[in-house]
């Protein structure tokens, strides 16, 4: 199987030499050893990928420190979301107080 990381880099003599050596080794080894070697290579790559993912996850889990501008932006965003809601609730209560005072409570 071709190493996909080496594709697109043009012909390099050192890579061609490695492929030729691998081909020679694979021709001289029995099938059982070939499968064993390929299996071990697969295990190594899986372990490398797992280590790389663990490192990336560790980097992602580091706490993010917010700067002064970031904190201000978060406060502003919450105000933009909550202020219209608060104004709406107060308007509803003001309307209810006006409506009840005008049409219902004056009877008492």
C-alpha cells in the first residue's frame, strides 16, 4: 500500500529507494511474516493516531482565559438578548395594570 503522505511530492530518489527495498523484502519473505509485519505496522499507526488525538484533546481541554474585551462582549451579548425580554415583560405588566385600573378596578 502506498504511503499517502508521500504522494504529490514528485520523484525523490530516497523514497524510490525505500519502495524498492520494501518490494525486495516482501518478495523474499513468506506470506505469514508479511501479514505479521503489516499487522504490526497497522498497530503502530493506530497507536500513533491515538497518541496524537490524546494530545489534541489535552490541548482543547485547557481553560480559555477571557480577556477584558471578551468579557465585555459577553456582557453586551447577554444585554442584547435579555434587555428586550425584560422590556417586553414590563410592558405587559404596565398594560395589565392600566387595563385593570381603567376597566375593572374602578367598579370597586
